[in-house]
C-alpha cells in the first residue's frame, strides 16, 4: 500500500458536528503520573497514537501493568519510585519529545542504568534543556552531545533544587516537577509561561504544589514524597488536532463546524486568540471545568475576509504547535502578516519555520524568513491550479496535515508523502477529513 495521498479537488461546503481524538499531552501525562500512583487508574478517550502507545510500552518495560481496552486504558501503579526493571534497560520514545523528556524526570531516583532512544527526528532534538536541571537533583547522564540516545543513572537520595526555566518549555518544567515528586523537601521552579497541564493535574490530585503567578513567569513550588492516589480521567479532545479543522472550516465557503468537548486550557488557546484577530469566526458553547481543565464545544463559521496581523509574541507559547496551520490563514489575508520569536519551531519534529515557507511558496505566496521570524504576503484571491509534491519532511505529522488542509482549501493537484506520519499524534485525521465530504447534515 502506498504511503502517500493525492488530493485533486477543493473540499465542498459542509455543515458538520465532529469529535476529535483525546489530547496527546494529557494522555501521556495521565499515563506517567498513574504509574506513580498506588493502585489502578483508568482513563477514557485516551489518544491511541504512536506517541501514547510508546508511553504505555515504556511503562510496561518499567514493570508497570497496563491494560488497553477499546475505549479505555487501565494502569496499575506501584507508587513513587516503584518501577521494577533490569539494569541497562532500553526505552524507545519513538517520535515523542514529551515522553522522552518527562520520563527522564521520573527516573532520577533509579538505581539502575536506563537508556532512552528515539527515531531519527527525535534524535535531532535538544535534550540539554532537561539534562541540565535533572543533573542538579544528583542524577548522572551520558548523551550524544545533548541529544538521544541518553543513558540515565539515578541517585539514591535526590535533593530538591531551585531552577529558572527561561525557554517557556512545558516539557522541561514538567520533567522537573515529576522529578521533585521523588525528593525530600521543596523544589522551586521560576518558569517562563507555558502549558500548565502538569500543574492542573498536580492540583487535582492534591499533591503539594504552590503556584505564584507573575506577569511573565510563574513560581512553582513542589514538595516531594507524598503518596499519589489512583485516579480516573476522561481525556478531553485535543485543541492542536482541532486546529486543522478550525482552519479548514474558516477557509471553506458557506461552511460551519461544531467540534465537541475540546480542551480550551488558557495555556493552549493562543490559536483561538490569533485566528480571531485575523477575522476567523469562533465561539465557545457548553463551557465547563473538568478536573482542573477547561473544556467546551467550538463553533466555527467560514469567513469571507481575513486580516493580516503583527502577531504578539506573548501568544507564541500557547500556539507553538499550531503555527503551521495558522500561516494558511495569513496566506489568504489582505496585507502582510509578521510572526516573530519562533526559533522554537525549528526545535520540533522538523525545522517547521523552513517548512512553513516551503508550503507557502508552493502556494505562490511570498515569504521572508529569518531564524526566528516569518513575514507572509497574503493573497485574498488565492486559488491553485498546479501540481505540488510534499516530501522529505522528516515525517513531521504537522507538515503532512497542514499540506492536506492547504490542498483541500486552495485546490491544485497535491501528492503528499509519508501518510503514516499522522499515527504519531492524530491517527483519525484522514478519516475525519473524509467525513466532512459526505452529504450535508
């Protein structure tokens, strides 16, 4: 079977209600924290992507009992530092930076060597951001110049630390917080604003955490060695996956879409704020709080006109995974849009800022890029009638999905390689996309 798709026609107007797969960040965090709890924890709507499956496989290798059912997952936790495994254990994180970085935080107390590896894409990414603070706890690391594979040898009595996290990396912050659970005393993190799923989960579980919110950063204090009770969790839908359908609806004339039960955590809704500034019609319905997370139904309407934007950089961290598809709106906007402070995009699965320029240039849209910014010269009359081939993008799932949305929205004859890349984060992407082409509801 060929590992590519061909899209030759623009999508027709649609009016649909859909539900997106479970949030990847929360699926991985639930699994890791459940492995540290005492007893059986159960999740529903867990994302069954390669990243999450790799998480469950790593936990099994660490001696944790995992049962996966059609609509749920059960993990039997062994308590803090309860992992049981042989020396020189090898864990494969696949493509998941979240898994690789966060599980390192849980292994600082290990008394046996553990080697973490990943695929070619993950092996290019920076891990110094996690190694540096975790070393302060007393653990030892051997790495490939700050990249995978990395060998960890824990310390018997990990000591609490004080650390400033200046990148706005939720993965780094979360790794430190998980490490702090296994220390006696209080760890203090001065963290630049980033996703706060870990903090909310800690609060829900009544773990000893204190958060002092400042304008540009948070002071997070975590006290360790408190038992974690087992817990059940229904994973809300992923806003990063929803982003592709939000943009497709906005770009498709006479269309309307309702996406149910989406996680609208304020540290993840940068895309909503940015798209609204550009003229995209989005509203929330049925807003509620579920175990600390804010969720809602999203209603999206197609738009006839889009505005260019000088994007406020303070929104970057809350939209970092969605910029590729946001740029498609800028491509259709009147005027020049400017996005800056995006060097983190090139630390993802592929150099995404470069790939953004490639996709937009294929559309006939002029761009000017630097190492951390992109200027997009929009064309409100954008429509294609040419052949475009997208390949050799390090199997970056978001490059694939953004290309598919561009093909459906703007037309042309597209051949997009590495279809299997969507298994990393959104296995049902093509199935859901196809469902929009059925008869109007």
